[in-house]
C-alpha cells in the first residue's frame, strides 16, 4: 500500500523520522491526513480504526470539538506568556484541577512538554529535594530492567532498554536497575495483575543494602511497563516497593505517562493499585495528545521543603520556555472536562472485562504465545522467527494497517490501547482483524 500521492513534496528525506525505520518507511509511506473519534483517515482515503490511541495518548478520541475550540479561543486571546517570573490564569486553574483528581497528598504540579521531560524533571526534583532536606548524600537513582522512561539522558539512564541506551555513552552515574517482573512461565496469559512475583520488589532492598540505603534518592517504575510489551505488576509488588521506600527514606516515583488519565479505569494507576507514590510523572493523555504537555505531581512535603528551605532553594533551577504554555493549558482543561463530562475513566473501568475477554479470545490464534491485559491495554505476544526478532510483529502491523486497523508493535509484541470512547463492536472489530492478520502471517 502506497499512500504517497497527496504529499506535496517529492523529498521525503528532509524529515528524519523518530523511532522509525526511515529507509523502509520512505519506500512505502503510511500517511494519515485526518482523524475523527475512533478513526484515522489515510492519504488514500481509507478509514483506519485507532487501536492505540495514537501513541497511547488520544484517550478521548480524535478531533473532539471542545478541545479544538478551547485551543482556537486561547490562541486568539493569549498565545504565549513567559513561563518564568510571570503567570497566566489557565496554568493555575489547570494545576488546581489536576491536584483535585490526584491521589491524596500530591498537591502540586510542575509543567513540562513531554513524558521525557516529565521524567527528567521528576528525577531532578528528587535529587534536589534530598539536598534541600539535608540528605545530599542521597544521590543514587534506581530504575528497572525493561522500564521505558522516555529518551532524555535521565530517562535512558534509569530506563532498562538496551537499544535505547547503548549508543549514548556513560549516561548518568549512580544508577542501578531492579529486575523486571515479567515471567510468562509463572504467569501465563494474565488478566490484570499477575499472581506471582511480588518478592521481586525486594530487589530494591538488595540494591539499597548494597550501597547503603542512605545513598538512595529515588526509585522510578512504570506501574504497568507499557512500551516494553505491557507487563502488569505482580499482586502486592507496588505495595512492597512503597514499604521499602518508607522504611529507608527513598522517594517512590510512578511514571504514569501511559497509565495516567484513565487508561486503567481510574484517574491514575496509583488509584487503581491503591499505592500512593511521592511523585507521579504524566504527559500524553493530559492534553489528549493534541498539544505537547506534561505534568509532574509532587507530594506536599516535597514542595514545602523547597518553600521552607534556604532562600536560594526556593527558586528551583529548572523549567522550560513552554512550561504551562497557555494553549497547552487550555487544551488540558478542555481534555479534563471531556473526560469528566463523558465519564471516560468509569467507561474504561466498565469496559475492562469486555476488553480482557475479547483480547484473550486470541489465545490459540496462529503464532500467539502469550496475551496480557489490564485496564484498556492489551498485548499479544508472537513467537519470534528464529534469528529475526520483530519481523513477524512488524508484518502484522503493516497488514493490520492495510486492513484498516492501527496497532503498535514492540519487538515481537503487538500492543493495543484504544481511545477510552471505544464501542464494544469496535473491540470486536479489533479482534476479528487481528485474527485474520495472524492467520495470514508466515
Ligand atoms: N514514560 C513512559 C512510561 C512512556 O510510555 C513514554 C512514551 N511512550 C515516555 C515516558 C516518554 O514520553 P514522550 O515520548 O512524550 O517524551
């Protein structure tokens, strides 16, 4: 399938595409030119059902008039305001609104422009907080194997994806990684949290004891690892991490760039798992993916340590030209209103069992070796072709696109995360399309 025709340039080389096989793509480009609700429109005029909410971000569906209008209105009224030493009402209104849906105690918000920036902001807040409270010896950060925390230097340092790390030198020093919790032999085809593996949280204790716990500033995890293949946590795992952090003065950071804003059927995964971290990292669904924006939620005690600390610390030496940008703030406010008015988090919760049953019905389909679901997220893992990892899943992605379904692949895993407005019939359509795609693969 070649969607080239309506592109007004014959130079596809000028754009160096991120995380893409540029050479392959440019031989047979896949272009979207429009979108509405659950569908994209391709350059050759086909409808493609969005099985991934864009990149896990378009939680309310595409081109929602309320969000579009809010952006248009704000752009005409106040397009930009300096982010430092100046304010504008929308950024404050949004922060109040955000903390009103956040878990208890997470009463303050720092704005960024992406998930990656939110991660690095959270790590910097953690390190600076330890210094402000007189614990400057806590300089170590702990992440996890198979963690994805964006692409900035802090994020790839605590992240656990070899391919994203190996080209970029020494990264941050003083970082350790806990083991990942994925164990399909013990937890095959899980729905929701896995039964086994909570004891892996004690890896945090092991690493802390290795270095002396008083040197550890923070630990960061995705409550559900998303980009590395949808890995739900074992039952009790996150609670155990919380306990260890409490015992040893370590900050617990949840990277909720994917799980935030309703994906698991609650505002945050912290609510879903009933574990309140000290910092929550968000982006994506905050603005329905429409305008780049991230928000880092911090516990009141952290904020107050800065406010009541030494004078030179009150101004936290960090921030971005576009932190709390007026148009992004307006988009986020309209997005949050849409989620609330349409009860989309509750909708995701109500659909979770329907989703789980439908996606798990692919068990036994050709090449499928594991399936995982949690909230409105799903993963279908395919048997790799010996010596050619990712080939089969990528072929599934291309075939699904040709059949009118957008999926995402990561390694040999198909990842699904539809907009929360999805209808049951469209869940059925995803499953039917995938069945026929899988049956057609070599
Ligand atoms: N953290 C997690 C858990 C993510 O899933 C992502 C993006 N997929 C990021 C961070 C990075 O977000 P961004 O691409 O907006 O920088």
